[in-house]
């Protein structure tokens, strides 16, 4: 082993004025071994320059004062000797950054600024940095981007947001586009984009919004560029990666994420319906699938990990609550690490209840396990760490310095070799950074150091170099040639230095490395070359290797559908593996087993049922038998069995959990989820201003559907395939006013309608209309609009009832209404604040008669209640469907309404069947009520919830026979009957002794503590239907809610409807006892 230190040139007398420096070194493919060193002021990343032999060094300051002079030095012997290069003899030069062509490492571009920053120049080399040619430019470069395949084509992004293109390696530049988002410009992907000269960009349009466009570098004018996504996108959301393009849009405080696979049309990414993501991070897109980390509505410092199908559309949960860390400039780091060298292996840190634990998977997230702790520590003493109370946990941090390793170190050239910093115990401890190593891909671990070290692998992991991560100067490094079982020390310098980084030739294929640092912050730099080649006398032969088979922690050898074996150097062999070494030995395809399949979209494994831990159950919101949203009449679709094969799993034969897929023909589906919106999302516009209406349909047939459009000012039209073509409707209104714009989609199977009100005359973020969905005729109901942010003094509310064009205006966020007619009444509210306006719409079902049964759920439902209307509606639908199936009661006569707030409760509304004659009967005579109660009391109504829970639905008070009916409360009915009895007795006496007296009307009053309500009397000749409505029933629950003839006022947190107040109820009663008797008995 040889160490060579080289004191640097006098240039460091200038650099010593600064506080902190950082070196950058790069190997270039020149011969013989060479290196190039440049002082500069910008740090650069290590590039994977495979097969390189030339070394380029760039010391750089980290955010301090600018340098005034730079000199280049080049080495051809791995940094032993350097030759000075003069970029501009006699002229001070400052290097801002440098870039190396990925397809031809001989081509380098240095970006240089003048001393006064008035202009910039490029220094271009085509001979590995031996010579440079200066090229002045008229703009200031912030980033250069080489073409991934054609070495002379370069894009330049400026600080002003302009993009220039050069097709001759920077000699001539052409303006390509303006107002481009930084870091959101991409070259065409080879094998995916048909045109290699295509550029993907996110640009800002004149209105201030952002759009995704593509254009060719030869011509990128406004007339030739192509808008690839209909509508605006969120800023900084465009990502082009491999086969996929991602972007996002936000409307009404809800973000939607879209993906395009192999440049097909954009499709909304299908996460679980109630994931409600706050943020989404792309983890990887390799091996023909997408890994994403999603921060859901209930998470703050954790993300859930999902895996997609090959198209990147449908996502299944892999791991919940992965720890995340917020970085400067709003960057987020997710604690998940792909183990390089062995496909399908990942490490992740999971955070639950404040405790962080490390997990490992061998099959791309399908199964996760804790890391087995070692039995003894580095000193041979027992660790006393026994599962399940104690495991090994690792920090998964990235290093801030690009020239040192992070806390976990893996390499493609050293499969199975993992070194990491962490601790033993029940959880990860932030300040503990003991070093552990495994050479069998995580099956067994050994402790090697008590403190964190920077790690470097040489010769495919044949030599492991470790230097202590410390703020004090060092002169000793440690190395191991037997996969960390034993360690030796080496004095790499006679004087201790502050180590700033380690560098080896990219690919780790040689035994030469460089340690660079400084003696003090005001001293010259030190570069030390360490050469391990003399320690190994020969090249390895086949006899120097042995094989090892990859297994998981359960000992299974079939992983991802195959048995894989690798070869590694024997511990006793002292030889060099060399550049030609390959670690992969053999692979054998296995038969498929259950573990080769994961849960399909809409399904999850039950974590609580250990006997069924590998079974997948459908989530409550997902109907596996329903046709997909894009199912067209005449096409066939396959309903999911709940399982899908893990992507990139190569197993064959054996178990096939997808073999019983049912093939069905797509029926003609009625349009559903029809939406009409304005592209700019503003419902308030000026007269004469152009408006672009966009119509979208979430479900139902499109090809056989006609769309009737009424823009409210006399313009009417009928469209075909309106939502398929995506063609917008452009219009403008000449006169001020309020216009009702409607679109009605209709086919043989049914119809749907969307309505938006346009007003031609501090932004609101979200609006939600809360209503009681089922009310009685002439019953007062409170309609409540909930807005974010809350600006009650600045917001005007417009209320439309039914199709009435004249709205009701309020300055309060609620409106008390009565509905005089039965039927479905659409209620629409708009909230206007300044220049912004939002809308929500709900349908209120008005009936004369109905029953109400209070329901409750097991407490697990509260854990996953996001308290949003759509979630409550889905819970209501699944309860209604289950009750209808269990009791054979028509689903149309049942409606379950889940109330806002916690705990989660609901009301079951039992409606009268259509066209049934009205009859006077008691509750007990309604067999439907008895059947429903029997099903609920027998615990026959339950559904599967995320997290492995089954939610049971029961009556809110199973011990009593309580129920609520449209018409009154049971307590007042008893009082009412008592009063009737007294009146009957009085009537009989009057009948006997005063027959000649005329009939009188007597009023039976029911008192409420807060208010009274009067109803007009009826005489004795009127039909007794005016006394008691035909389908009213007695309610024995004193605290039950009264619906049908009572005023209902919602109340609760944030304006949500949590409870009901029952006011005074008055009922006219005739004095004639016969009429009374007929009415009640």
C-alpha cells in the first residue's frame, strides 16, 4: 500500500481567505490515468463515469465570498502529479460550474463569469480537459443539460427563465422558449419519445397559470409548440421519467395527480379513494412500475408507500407511516433506501406512535421484516438483544457532502454488502451511530465500529475503506479485505488533516483512492493518493471465488420468482477482482406461490386476522364487480380477484391467484359524475371576457351519449363525444348578469346533469354545502355553507333552490328553508369573496312520510374518518346496500345518512315504497322495521375497513326499542293520547247533555322549551288525514330526533350537522270522539 501526498500550487494563497472549501474530483476516459483539478466556487456532484481513467478536481467554496482566480491542473497518473492548465493566460478567471457529456466523457463545458459579473463565457474541451476553447455567450447560465444520446446538443437554462439550445457543443445558441419553470425541462427519452429532438417543458402562460408543452429544438414558436395536457397544471409539478410523465392540478383545495404511460393520454392516478393526498413524491420508475410516497390527510411527518401497475395508474399499499424529513427549500426526504446490487431489496424506517423502526423487504415491498440483531458486539460480548423486543435499526440519511457516504452504504458492484450506522433496541435512537455490516444482504449483521464512519468500496467490495466521521483532524484510515470481519489501520499522512471527502474511480473497479482535506481552515489543501494495488500480488482466478445464494429472513430461496446465486472472493484469497469481474452467477425460475402476488387496487390484507394475513379483502368503497370507468359498450372487462402478480416477478406455473378472473361484457352505463367548469376556475368574469367551459364525465358511456348544452343567454347546442374529445366550449357574455349554464348528458340507460352559475360582473380555497339529505314537506331545514378560509365579513352567499334563476342572498353562511313540494330538490350555493367564487351543490329529498332509525358503528371507524362529505356518502351507501341485501328490502326505500363529526353515527331513513297507499298503522305493524332491527341486532351488517378492521353496524340504543319517525316524538305522542282521552270523555258528556250545541275545534298542544308553532284548526267534517298523517308512528325514545313535521336545525363543530333541535309541535284535534277514535285506533 502506497500513500502519496501533494502540496498544492501557490493558488491557495488566494483561496485561504475563505472559511470553507470543498473539492470535486472527476475521472475522465483518457489514457493513461489522469486527473484534472480546478479551484472554483461551486460544488459539483460525482458523476458515474464508467471506464474512466482521467481525474478532474474542482475545489469549491460553500456559499461564502466569491473567488477571484481559478487555475486548472491535470493529472495522468491517478493524482500523483498535476500539470497546470491556463484557461486565459494573464486574465483572472472564475469558474461557476462545469458539465461532462454523459455519452462522451471527453467533452467538458466549464461555465465562467467575469470578475464583475457583467458577462459569462464557456470553456469547451473535446480532449478530456487537455485544452479548452473559450466561447462568449450573451446570457447568464444557471444550468446546462446535455442531450442523453447526441453529444453535441445542449440546453441552457438562464436565471430569467429562458431556455437556449445549441447543436454544436455550445458554439452557437438559439432561444428556444421563455417563462420556463426551473428544473422542469427534459430531453426526449430514447425508446419512448419518437423524436429525439423533442423537449418537454413546463411554462407559464400569459394569464399566470402553468402548462405542459412539447416542441422540437429546430422550431419552438408559440404556433409550433404542442399543449399536451388540457387545462392548467400546478407549478413545478411536471416530471418526465423513463416511460412516465407526471403532473398535478389543484382545484377547490383538492389536488389530483395524473400520469401518462409511454406518451399515451393522461389518466388520473388511482390511489385508494380516501387517501386524500396532501403530497406525493415519486420514489422510482424503473422495472416498468412506479413507487410513490403519499402523505395522506391524517399524516404530518410520515408517508405511505404505494406500488403501481405497469401503466402507473392503479396503486396498492405497500407500507404505511414511512418517516419523512423536511429539507430546506421545501424538499422532502423519505426514509426509504433501495439496496443496490440486488433487485427488489429495500430498507425503510417506519414511524408509529413516535417510535422509529427499520424494516427490510426482499420482494419490492410485498412483505416487510425487522432486521435481525447480532448475538455479540464488536468486542465479543453478548448483546442481549432478543426479538421481538429488540432489533437492529439503521439511519437512512443521505450525506450533505457528495464526496462521503451516507449513513447506509451499498453499491451495484458489491451485491449483498451493506454497511450502516444505527443501534440495537426497540427503536432507532438519533444520537447512536454504531456501525454494522452484512455480507449476505441483511440476513446476518456484525458490529464493526462504535462510531459512524465514511465508507468507500474498492475493487467490487474486495477492499472496504473506513474513515471516522468527526470534526477533528485525522491521519489514520481503516480497511478490511474480508468483508468487514477484520480491520487494519493505515497512516495515510504524517500530519493530521480535516478530511473533506473520499474519492475512487467511478465503478469502484480499481484499488486507488484519494483522500482530500486541509490541515486548518487557513492552510493549504492536502490531497493524498492511497494505492492498495501493491498489497495484492495477482489477479483472481475461478478457484478464488465461492458462491452464495440470496435468501430472505425466513430462509426462502425463491425471491421475486427466482433463485439467485452470486459469487464472491474467498476470505483466504488475496487477489484483485479487476474490471472484468461480474458478481451474478446463476438464476433459476421458481414456481409461483402466494407470496408472489400482492393485493390489487381496492383490496388490502387484513392485519388483524393472522389466519387470513395473506388474503386480500375489498375496501368498503370498492366494488370489484363494477365495470371500470372507461368501459365502453361492446367491450369486455375483467373483474379483479383481489390479487395481482408483483411487477418484475418472473415465477412460472404453480399457484395463480388471478386464474379465476371473470370476463364480462361492458353494459351501457348511464352517465355519472358530470362536471362543467371554467378552465381558469373563475366563476366571476367581466362582460366580453372569453370563457372556456370544460365538460368532464367521471363514469358512464361516452360514445352513445348526447350532451345538451345551455349557456343561459340563449345559446343552446347538442354535442356528441364531448367529454371524449376534450374539446372545450368557448363563449363570452356581452351583458352583466347571472347565467345558469347547464350540461345534460343522456343515453338509453339514464342521464346526468351538471350546472354552474356564472356571474358577469381574498380568494376562497374550498366550499362545502352541508344539508340534511332527507326532510319532511314544510319542515324547516338549515342549509349551511362551510368555507375555507373563514371570511364571514367578506363573503356573499348566493343560494339557488331547484331551477330558480333568482338566488337568495345572505351575508351569513346559512339559510333556513322550507320545501313545500315533495321530490328531489337541488340546492346550489356560491360563495363570492373579492374576485374569487366557489360553488357546491347537493340534492335534498323531500317526503311526506318516513321512518328514522339511529345507527352506530364500532370505534375503529373513527380512526379513519376524514370527516368529508364524500366519505360519509360512501359509508351510507355501503350500509344501505348491505341492509337491502340482508333484509330483501328494496334499496330504493332505504337511505343511510352519516352525520358529520365524531363519534361516527348515522340515521337510517326507511321510505315508503312508491305508489303504496297511505294507511294508518303502528310501528310494530311495519315488517320492514322489524326485519331491519333483526339484522342489526344479529350483528349481520359489517364491512371491511382499511387497516384490517371489520366495522359492525348496530342500532344506536340496542337495549331500547327506540326509533324516530317523520311526524313527532314518542313522549309527546303519549301526552297527546292522554289529552285525546280527556277530550273524548268531555266530548261524550257534552254529547249527552248538550246535543244542540254546535261542534267545536279543540287544539292539542305539544310544547317545546324554546319556541311555538301554530297550525290552523280543522273542523269535524274534514278527513281525519288532516289530524294524523297516514304513515306517522309512535317513538318511545324521548331524546330521538323528529323529522317530517318538525323544524330541524343543524349544529356542531365548524358548522357541521351533528344534532337536531325539536321545536313545538301543534296538532289540531276535533272534539268528536268518533273522529279521534278512528284516527288513532
